[in-house]
C-alpha cells in the first residue's frame, strides 16, 4: 500500500506499508497533510516496510556512545537497530533521494522520529524553506512563529494564543519559506499536564481519557517532587532528575493538529508569516519587545542544529564505516542561513521574555498587546 505526501509544498514523501493498520498509523502521523495521487515521480524520501528481514551480512557494528544509537554497516547502507530489528538508510548513487527500509518488527514511529522527519528538512531547504525549531499559529490572518530553546514554552504560548482566538498550525517544527510563508510540519502537539487548568477552552475539547491522564500526571509529578525535591547527594539528585523527567513525559497528552481546530474548520497548513517570536525563559514578568533580526537568525540556527543533531550523528556513523555522507547535510546550515536572512527581512521579529513553567496566557497577552499597539 503506497501513500504519497507533499510536505510544505517542497518535499515529497512516499511510504509503502503492508497492512491497513500501519497505513492508518502513517496517515495519522502525517496530519495535517493528506495523501496525494501517485504521479510516479521519485520521492525525496522513500520509506518501505519490508516483508522479511535484511539479508546482507553486517560488516561493522557501532554501539551506543551516549547518543542512544546502535548502528551497523552492511555494505549497502547504515542500519539503525532497535532490539532485534533494524531499518536501513540508503542514498541514490546520484546523491538525490533517501531510502529508508524497515524490517518487519522495526517500529514505524522510531523510523519517523529518528530518521524520516529529520531527513525531510534537506529537500525542504533545497526548495527554499528552513525547517526551524518553532511552533506556529495564525491569528487575524497573520502567521506567527514561536521559536526558542527546548523547554522554553513554545507549545504553551501557541496554545494560549489559541485561547485568544488563534488557530493552531504546527508544534515544535515549522517550515519558514523565503517567499514569506510558513508551513506546518507533521508533529503532534505535546500538552503538559500542568498547563491544562490555564487553558479552559482546550480543556473543554479534551476527551475524558485525556483529562484523566493530565490530572493523573499532575498528581504523579507532584508526588515525585515531594519525595525527591530535597535530594542533596549527587546520586540522589540524579535519580530525582530522571524520575521527574519520566513523570513529566508520562503526563503529556499528545494532540493531533486536527484536534486543536474549531468545529467545522480544517487544520491550517500554510499561512503568510507576519511575526517571528523568540522566547526567552526568565523569572520576570512577561515582557515583549522588538528584536534585532540578526540575533533571532543566529539563535534559530543554533537551536535548530541542536535539536537536529541526530542527523549529524547518523552522518558521522556512516562516514566512519566508509559509507557516504548524507547528501545535502554539509551545506544545510549555510543554505538555511540564507533563507532565514530573507525570511526575517520581511516579517516583524519580537522577543518575549516570560517565566516557565507558568500560566502561558500572561505571556500571550503581553505579546498581543505589543503586536496590536503597532
């Protein structure tokens, strides 16, 4: 079963599955993009579920060096291993197009998060858009991208803007086009349990099971804090940090972009970019001000490269074994810098300093006050 998708109007993804269940799983993962007709053209990234395991003998194995990866080289491509199954990355001889082959027991979601979605940023950049670490909404016909370091509150500010009438576009990753557009990337929104009481409209939309998970998550995180919050010894402090991170992740509710739109509306996929917001997490009252676009450009490039370091790690492992470089990766940062120069020259750039974690509506209101005063 073949499904073909056009991502951000710049990259094509083809996915071959063997079962209706996995076909539906792929369709859910690609929301808000729907499958398009197959025109027979070669896809930028081609993913295929194999009927049986890979037969080629392994030439060399590279273990986990703290990056969470186990890989091996079989003479044809680099395999990512998960327990007893793997997926193989291959690249065309002409240096165009990536092939991802999944053994029968290799999880689709692991291939999607670890290889497929990051690889899409390369053809998207070649098509004139930079995939950056940012959430996005539309409000009053304006596209607003909200960028910042990990765990700075991008999702929360985006959801708080939705409480004020915005439409949700994208979470964590957004494509910014040199033509002044922003495009959704297929990533579900991660709703933290502690934000639910601050987002009453969204809470009303949640299913009962989602509300229960969020409520249970708050209880779990609070319990971990009470037990381990006073840890002083290094080992105890480390254990507390691991436990709190696990509790926080377990309490998150994953929401499809289609679940964040109003009744009767479709999930937005594209908008004209009007404002780029760079978040600065700080223990201060929320404050918004205009920002030098060059500062925003450099920070966007830095946080995007940090969040996309999986690609660099896969590239290094491939080259170490005598395999090819990932085509287009070496020049990706330079190309994205050129794109962002054009993007930021045509939109307003704002810094929003706000505490995190905290009620995100205060930060959203401060931002809207600045935007509407102009």
